[in-house]
C-alpha cells in the first residue's frame, strides 16, 4: 500500500501548494519533472520486461508471443467495451468542469468528481496497483503520484482546494486493487514465479513504456483499450504454458 499512500499524499500536497502562489512550481520546473517522469516510466517498464523474460530462451520467446496475442485480444475487447471512448468522455467532462464559470467550478463536489474521474481512471492506477499488490513494486504508483500532485496544483485556481478530496476515491480504488491482487496471490491464482505472473509483468511493462510515449508526446496511444490484456495475458499463460 506504499504506492497508494504516496499518491494520496501527493494529491493533498499538490492541492495545498496550489493554494499558495509561493509554493507553486514554475512551468519550466514542471516540464523538467515531467521529462524525468517519462524517463522513469521507461526505466520501470524496462525492468518489468526484464523480470518477465527470465528463464530459458524458448520459454521467453513463447511468452513474448503470448503477450503480443494478449495485447491484440485485449485491445479488441477494449474497443468492444468502449474503454478509450469512456476515458475520453471522462476527460471531456473534466475539461468542461474546468472551463465552467468560477462560481460553479469551485464547488467542492465538482472538484471531487473531476479529481476522481482523472486520477482513478488513469492507466497507471491499474498497472501500478497490480504491481504493488503482486510483489510490492510501488514505483509505478510513485510516478503517478507526482503526476497527480502536479495536476492537483494546476487545478486549484479553477476548482478550489476541494481537489484534495479526490485523494479519498484514489485511496479507496487503488487500495482495493492492491489488496485484491494480494488476495489472488495468497489464494494461489498468481505466483511470483508462475508464467502468469511473467505475462502480467510484460503487459505492465508495455503499458508503462506507453505512458512514457504519451508523456513525451511522441504519439497518442489508446492505453485504456489495452487494459483488458491485464486479465487476458495471465489467463492465456495458465491455459497455453
């Protein structure tokens, strides 16, 4: 739960910093931090790739093929479910709230809804919580924590200090995902050395690298549509490997 705790603390800190002009980060400093976050996402994604491919060469080759199949199937399922469209709608809703007249946009309930929509639906919330629950790899959530803290700071002038309330749904959602993953591990559904876990590492690594691609604005990636691969990959690994 370290990652979720950091995320909650960062949102609160960002909301408090945004309330005091002297505490706000300058645009150049924010850009430097975002660049660093992109590099960290690449490094962490590479680490997950490395951990997922440990073992004999042929086994690793089979695992990569299975993961590529899982990503394709996951994207098909994501498109059928309209996950990216739903994510885009959440973003549009948040943008509308941010652009609303000051009297309406600074309500505490509106700040809570906007923050919850943006912070809980982020792909890093899913993959970071899974990795934290799987083997206490909370570093992806640490990256998300800094991103959310910067966002909370930027939202304060438009939404007010109520943005700090978004820490509550973040704590509940990511905590549930983390504890749920740990329950699956303890029940034997996911083992540290099982092919299912290796497949999950590779999918999470792909999504982490994709987050870096988005941060660096190299290209747009339909991250939400790939999320079903987090379920498909371990399932196929248990079935085929």
